[in-house]
């Protein structure tokens, strides 16, 4: 019920992303059902049906990736302060997000089933003069268990993937986690000691309290309530001291941040001697460079080379263009494995390449524009790089398929091949746009800080244009090179 309420009251942009997830789920479910129809109509060729099912894994992976990206950018299921008090902690919000994804993908699977039954003629008769009846095995009964299994594949995998990606995790370093656990144990020992009659104070992460003079002995008779009253006074003093320390720590942090950014308490830009600073002078403090760059470049290059080698091996063993004519289902599994490894290699190497692009943009005495563009690229290398690498892989695979078909004559794309290609390309582009929207939302505080420092809006727009141009200048030629290398063994 909570998932339905959050779904109904979401922002229109969030609703659009959920609708696109449902459409992608419908396309993938329809391809899976078409594979079932081919298996029913051709029981004597199980290998061909199995290859069709293997080719459906690509749109399935693209749909699940898009569903995960859409779930990550949903502001309604993002942990916020105060929600844990009403029972909406990170684990509950993760479950809500997984349920919302399951509902959207299940709606798409239901739509795919309706379209499939309509084309088979099971609802209102055969449409299109029965043109699709033969390929969908309209003369054979549809097995219910297999149909339900294929339709539940997309919602099940998508919801599990969302739950795994959005699971609650402790993002603190290992040393900080160990210090927190040690502080908790010392606090528990201090509480136990105080309860036993020997007052003690936990020293984990706090400064020691100032020493006070020893109280004079009480000459009044003990009535049995003095111990409890004294414990309550000690607890109040501890709470007051903790509040004072927290307020002092926050004030010190604000002062340090203002001095690092070169501003006063009200956000006015100042130089070392109180003079006004330039708009980009505080970018080093506002947009710090990441401490550790992505480390997937060697692995990405290795996997990419392995994928190209597998495609070359497939071309030498007879997987030529003649076997790929039509629905792209009669090819050897080596072609699919090679393209999958190529896509995986680009996805692994793209974050490191994006980080390298940010370094190159701000190299050799950068100004405010290049410094801002380069720092943002470095900070968002992982978030933007992976979807960008997948888009490059899809473009290179599409180019290889086009060159492959063009070498054997006119384009022979079948309807299912066209649907699968459009589905994978659309999901890849939608995932990239969703990641860009997530990155923009994550930069909201940085943008506000830059505006407070006096940065003009043209600087922010120029930095965005420079980032886009730099990524296009790097990944455009890379995609063309990979596409040529992927198509070269298959067209010989």
C-alpha cells in the first residue's frame, strides 16, 4: 500500500521514467513470448529456439539496468532524516523501491501478454490477416507454466537487482567503523560501571569533561532517594556538556569551511586580505577532487581485447553473415559472447576514461571554467562512465551489425531483430539520461555553493557544454575504432 501511495504521488518526471520502464519490460516480455511461440511451432529444432532465448538476454539486461537506474533516482524512496522514527528506515525504503519496480515491470509484462495473445488470435481473431500466426504458433495451445515463468522473469530479476543495489550499506571507512564499534563498547562498559556505583565517563570521540571540586559530604539523613537523584543530575550534566561540544564542533567546521572557500560567514567572497575574489577562486574547496580514481581501466582493456578475440574466432569457425541473416538467431554463440565481452570491457573501462578526461580538461594552468568542468567529471566518473560505456558498446554493436548485413546485400532486419535493437538502444540512452539527472541532483549543493560564491550562470552552462564536448571527443573515436574492430572479423 505504501508503494502504491508513493507511486501515485510522485513527480511527473519520475512517473515518466516508471512508464518507460514498463514499456521496456513489455518489449522484453514480448520477445520472450515470441521465443516460446517459435519453440512451440518448431519442436524439431530446439537449438534454434535456445539461441533465440540467448539473444533475449541482451534486452533483458538492458531493461534491468534501466530499471535499477530509474529506482536510484526516485526521490520518494531516498533515505531522509526523520523517516526512521516512523518506521521508514533504509531497509524499508529499499523494499518499497523494489516493490515499485516490480509493479512497473509487472504492468509491462501484462501488456506484452495482451499483445501476444492478440497477435495469436486468442482474443478477437487473427489480426493482419494472420501474418504473425505462423511464427507465434497460433494453432497450438499456449502452456501456462512456461508463459508465466517467462513473464515473471523481468519483474523478478529487476526487483532483486534493485534490492541488491539499494541495500543499506555502511559507507564509512574500515577504520571509522572500528572506532565506532570500540566507542560503543567503551560506552557500554562506562554505563555498566556507573550503574554499579562507580561513576565513569566514556571517552570515545569526546573531549574529557572539566574537573569540578568535590562536593561536601551530605549531613542530612539518607532517605533512600539520594542515589537516584544524583544519577539524574549526572545524566543532565552529561547531556548539557555533549550539546555544548556538538555546538562548538559545528561552529569550528563552519569556520574552517568558510576559510577554505575564501568567504565570510554570510558567503561574501573575500581574498587573503579581505578583497573580493574571482568567481572561480573557491572551486578547489567547493568541488574537491576524488581521492581515489576508478581502477577498472586495465580490466576493461583486457575484457575488451578478449571480446574482440572471441569475435575473430567466431568468424574463422564459420559464423559468417549468412548465418546472421533474418532474425539474428542462427549465429554461433561465440558472436553473442564476443559482443557481451566487448560491452563489459567498455563498461569497465569507461569510468577510468571519464576520470582521465577530467584530468586532461583541467591540465596546464586551468581557469575557472576548465577547473570546474574537470573536477565535476572526476567526481562523477563512476556514475556517468558506466552508462556511457554501455551506450558506446550498443553503438559499436549496431555499427557492426549494419556493416555485416550491408556486406551480404540489402538490409535484412526482421521485425523481432528491429524490436530488440531499438529496445536495447533505447534502454541504454534512457539509462545514460537518468544517470545524468541523478548526477545533476547530486550536484545541487555544489551549484548552490558556487552561486553563493558569485559564479555567473554562464560559467555553469559553459562547464556543462565543455564536459559534454570533452566526453564526445574521447568516446566518439573510441566507439568508431571498437566498431570497426568488431565488424572486421565478421565481414571478411
